[in-house]
């Protein structure tokens, strides 16, 4: 990035485009990429040179961390087998297929073709999460796609480092050195992620200051990433592990007020980073195209062929996997709708961009890396194609396949869960009635509000009188704690999905915060 003006341009562009995207029901990442390409073609627009430090160190850690925190342990355990097959097997197959195709259709040496394959081998958690927020996928499919995008990044980046090392060393790598490098990157990232998560957990469970909690949440992904990279491990792996572990513990180590503040601050930060980086991808492409002008006029069709290879290998891998999963459940018929959606949900994005930008300029012998500019242009073009083509068509495909959850289904699940929470609260009030633990007027007011929630779905509670305000707040907090415990039980038992749990938890958090704010 060359100037403050360029940064402001990205922020303004992202804000305007995101606003129109919501009104038009279009995925913001896809529209931002298109807008970035269009703006980049205007005369007088400064050339955008994204540095690897900007993308991999500043932007990438918090975006991956936010995606990992959304991953519930319960759902992750249910899909770990297909996720492992996709995150390891499909990454290796994609890297090999793209490397072979790139070597055949583009003027790339075999080593750089394999580097390009490793760059594009994995789906992107930032892109998949951003696109998936507006899709009403069944919980199992949503978690499968998001978990794959998280964990396959760790695999592809380890593979990318090995490919770059081989390219810089002229292919002189032994099997022992490759295995040692893999263990160091993957194992080091895993260990660092667990250690950082444990340290942050110990700090946050003893912290009650919302401002300090917010700062800790903001620096957590950077801590995991920088420490892992410093020790020679994979920073992305460390951030993924740290975010998934801490995400499962957040409701237990934070208060309602802290959760609300962190969500507000983190949501703003993620919006700015996410929007700016997708705009940056689009703005980067015209600059790369100008750099290739006259040197390789065939790069557009080469990028299209490589994109097609990525899509085909994904379909060829996902459909047999889906069929095997159906057979394990005793169903011999292939659910082509689910397999088609999972196959098409393979957009590339921020992680491949960060990887390709980090390719060194010179080999170990001091010579320029061959065809680095072409690899960068091909990778960026493929990223733009997948974000636009799959981003614009994924939602219609989900609707056409008929697997999306309807708004009525989501409301029905939330209403039923809300009734269960109110019933748990009423059971607690009955115990207080029996024990005469609070004035009956206070208990009657709370009981009426809970009964109204059961009858009508929601109801405003009458504000208590000043004489009973303290007792009312105390009892209401007890009821909220009971409702929160019931909400956790409903989720753990599989009665509600994670999106319903998060919506109801936010409702309870807002009520708890209102009690603290009332005089």
C-alpha cells in the first residue's frame, strides 16, 4: 500500500459496495471484487501493490480467528471424518492437478507450476464464511464447508512452503527434509495454538474489565500467529487451533456485557478488514495485467483452464465422498443436491493471495524466481473468477437444490427454544415460591413475563418499583442464569443449531446488560 489515501479509498469503496450488496441481496465479497477491478481500470488510480506483510500479518490472523471462533465443537466432532478427507486428500489432489495443468498450458517450470497448485489447493475460510452468512444451509453442511476451509488452509500452506523451498533450492529436497519441515510447520503450529489458547484462557477467566477483554480478544490472533512464525511453525495453523479452542470456551469465561462489547468491536474490525481485502484483490488485478502486457498474451485462457481444473477435481472428489457417507448411513442413493452445493462452495480468497504474495523474489543462488509475475497474475485471476462466479451463483444453487432452511423453520426452532428457556425459568421461580426466597410481588411479575413469552413468543417485562428494584434484579439474574444453562443444554443435546443458540444468547446478554444499566 502506497499511501493513506489508498487505504481510505479501500474503506470508502468497501462501505459503499457493502451497502448496495445488502440491498441487492448480493454477496458483498463478490461485489467488492468486481468493484475493485472496475475502479482499478480507471485512469489515474494509483497502482495497488499489496505487500505480503500487509495481507499475511495484518489482515489474515483476525479474519481466520473470527471464522474459527464460529466453529462449534459439537458440530465439528460430527463432521471430522469428511473434513479430514477434504482438508488433506482434496488439497493434495488439487495441488497435483493444478500443478500438472499449469505445467501443460502455461510457460511455467514444473517447480513453479507446483507452487501455483499449492497456492490454489485450498478453499478460503474468509471467503467461505463471508459467502455462507447469507446462505440458510443446514447446520451440518454449513459446518462441513467452513471447517474444511479452515483446516485445509493449514494443509495447503504447509504444502506451499515445501513447494517454495523446492523451487528455491532447484528441486534439491530430500524426503527426510520434507517430512521434517512438515512436522515442524504443522506440529509447531498446533502446539503453539494450544499453548496460546491456554494462556489467554487463564487471563480472560480472571478479567472483568470489558476494555481489557476487548484488547485481549483483538491481540489473540496476532499473538498465536507471530509466536508460531517466530518459532518456525505455521502461523495459520496456530490461529485456527487457538480460535476453535477459545471459541468453545467464550461463554464460560466472559460476562454478558463483555460479550456484547467484544462482538460490537470485533464485528466492526472484521467488516473493515474483510471488505478492504476483497476490494484489494480486485484492485490488484489490473496492475498485474498491465505487468504482463506483451510478455504472455495467453494468460487469460490459462487462468480459465486452471479454474476449470480446480472445479472439476473438487467435483470428482466430493461426489464419491458424499456417496460413501450415504452408504455408511444405510442409504444407497446419492444425495446429489448436497454434493453439488459442497462442490460449488470452493471459492478462493485471502489465504491464497497472502501465500502467492509471499513468494520470494530470488532463488537460493541469487537468480530471480522464474515466472513469479505470471504465477501471481494467474493466482489472482483464479481468485477473482471463483469469488465472482461462485459467489454470485451459490445462493441460487442452494435455493434450486432445495436444501436451504426456510425462515419459517428457523423461527419455529427459535420459538420452541424460547419456550423451553421460559419453562426452565418458571421451574426456578416455583422453587423460590416454595422457599419464600423473594417477595411474591417480584416473583409474580417475573412469572407473568415468562408466561407471556410462552403464550406470545416474546413480551416486555414491566419495570419494577424502586422499593423492589434490587430484589427484582437479583432474582431476574438468577432466572437468566437458569435460562442460559438450559440454552447450553439444548445446544449440547442437538435440539437447536449454533445460529439459534447465538441469537438467543445475544437476547439473554442484552437483558442482562439492561439490568446492569438500569438505575
